[in-house]
C-alpha cells in the first residue's frame, strides 16, 4: 500500500474561514494517524482574485493552530513547486493531451459571444443556458469549425480556452469515504474550462494534474465541490490515471447557528463573533478580527473545530491534538452540516484555560498585561495570580479584567454594593483591622485570615458579612478569587492603603 499523502490547497484570496481551517485539520489528523504526509499547495491560478499577503496569512494560521505542513512552498519537498502559478508550464501539455484524445476541445468564443448565446437562449425560453453538449456546436470552437480554420486560429495565437467535452447520458460513479457510493449524471454539467486564455489552468485541471504528480492518496474537501466531482473523476479516467485516483471525502458544511445555510463572514459580523482563525487585514473592508485576537487558545480552537462534524463515538469533548490524531477516523465524520455555536466555542476555550498549566499560559498573559501598560518583573507572583484567576477566564483576554487589580490600584470602588448594609460597627471593624494588620510581622494567607476572623468575633460581627466589603476595598468590585489570597499577593502596604482609601470615600 502506498504511503498516505493528503493536501490542503487553499487559494490566497482572503482570510482563512473556519471551514478551511477544519479541512486542513482533518487532512492533518488523517495524515498523522496513518504516518503520512500533509502537503500544503497554494492554488493561485486565478490571478484576478489574488490578494497580497494572503499566502503568508494562511501559513501563519496553520502555524498558530499547530498543524504545520510536511511539504509546501516554504518547507519544500520533492514534488514542488507547491504554488500552481509556478507550475504553469506543466498544465498545457496535459490539456493538449485531452484535445488529442477527443475529450477536450479548443474554444475561441469571446465573452461577448458567450453572453449573446445565453441571452438568445433565454429569449427562446430555454432553461439550459450552459456551454454544454446541447449548445457547443452553436459556438466557435474546434468541434464546430472546419479543422483548417481551427489550425489557422491556433497558428495566429487567437485567444482561446480549452474545455472538457462532457459526455452525454452518462453517469459517473465514485466512492466517498463519508457519503458512500455516489452516482451523478453528466448531463447537468457544462463543458468546464480547463485551460484559460492566459495559459493558466482552472481548478478543475490543476487539481487533478497536481494530485497525480504529487502522489496524493486522499482528497478531502468541502461538500460544495460535489457538483464538480463528475468533471474531476472523468479527468482521472481520460488521462488513464484511474488506478491512481485518490480516495474522496466531501466534508459537511459548517452552518449558521440557526442551521439555515453555510456560515459566512457576514454572519459573523451580524452576530458578533469571528469566522476567521486570525485577524485578517482585508484590503477592501479593513481589519477583520479572528479567534486568536479575541483570546482563544489554539488548542481550544482546533478542539472545537474538530468536533464540528466529527466525534470519536464517546462522550469525550476535550481532546489534545495528540488525542485527536490517535482517535481520528473518517468514518466518524458526519455527512450532515454542523451548526456553529459561539457559546460552545467559548466553553471549549474556558475548559482549556482551566486545564492548562501556568507555564503554558504565562507568555499569553504577560503579553496581555504588557498590552495594558503593565511590565512584569516578578514572575513567581504572576504565576500565583494566573493559578488563582484562570478558572474565572473564558477568554485569554479576560485575564486583564480578572487580574488587573493585582497590578493597578482600582480607580473606581463599587461602594454602592456595600452601602445598604454598612454601619458604624463595620467602619470601626476596618479601622481596627488596619491597626491589627499593621502590627503583623508575617504576611501570609493563614495569618491574614486568622486575624480577620478573630477580630470579627471580638467585634461580635459575622465574618461573612465583612468579606464582601473587604473584597470591594481590594479589587473595586464583587469579583475575584479568595479575598485572603488577594490580600497576600497584594502585600501588607497595598492592602492597608486600599482599605484606608475606601473608608475615606465611605465617610
């Protein structure tokens, strides 16, 4: 059995959508599960849609997700080049081969002539306005023209394309790893352009030629490519490469939260969540936020993506990349679309933050703090803070609101939450607490808590009623980890300063 080789073949035309990342992930998991190769191929044959920076963006996204290619434009490999624009000279000979064998033809029609045919057919009430077996002989191509006229047009380099000659009244059969046996008629498929007038191949020709030359054994792509499958299967047959044809799998769509249609960038904008892995600077629409910038961990992001269409047959939901590789199989990928649920996505992230150790979280948290003007010179203290607040963070960016009070004295104190139950006895308690704490020689959680509760008992007050005011004094609001943990990390001087400040504004 030949070595498993899969490919992720995006077009550098914009941001990398969730569905694209999931396709890359499934390819990667399958390759690693089977000790195979994961190939990145850049499909940039449509130069009119090429966007500067998009290729690097794709590489950055894969790198952030931890699914690096084994071969590709930036890593090399024995089957390169890995950009289709750099393989341009390869494709014409294969297209010409199809013309010679009678499976393709030269078409000299101008775009205006094609549009004129469509308008004429529409005016006649014809439903079919495609360039196909019903209409090809009414057009200007090597099937309708005398051979000598075709030769003359080719000799003078008259602009032309090469189209596949789709057969009539045939059915194309192939096995899909997710959907089983698929049978599709050829009659509804037009004569797709294989080679454009500029010499560039279309996706249909390039994907087959490149998959063959790169020895791709399995081709996984979105189900939106199913209608094109007859063209690709026939090309494998017409080239005589049928026994080398990869195993197909057409992945389910990622649907809008309500399940009505494919999730789009516009849906994300409308509903307030990203649909790209990382921030993308769109030349037309400006910066579009990504999951990374929102505060998602890559481990959580790919975990969430994997389960949008796959499960291992158990109730397990949290998987490391290594666990996914071990348990992944295409027969557990669903054939129906998966609804995207942003709340569930955040749940995955929350779980990953909770289960991650301090060493994993420290670089991200430091970056967030530095972005808010806080420089860290005491890493042991930072590590304790991370351990204290991580369970309260859904997103990495939550570390700032959940921990900022450790580094910056709160400018606003939520006295409104204290005032309704405030009285002179409580004022006296905190005045006495300042004196008690000032006299303490050691400053640790146990001593801080013991002194607090001992003073509360002596003052005939319930310590539970004093905890909320103490918390508000230290952090500014009704949130945060254990109040004595907070005090211990703030230190004696800062704790006393914050109690005094709140008392001064409570008068």
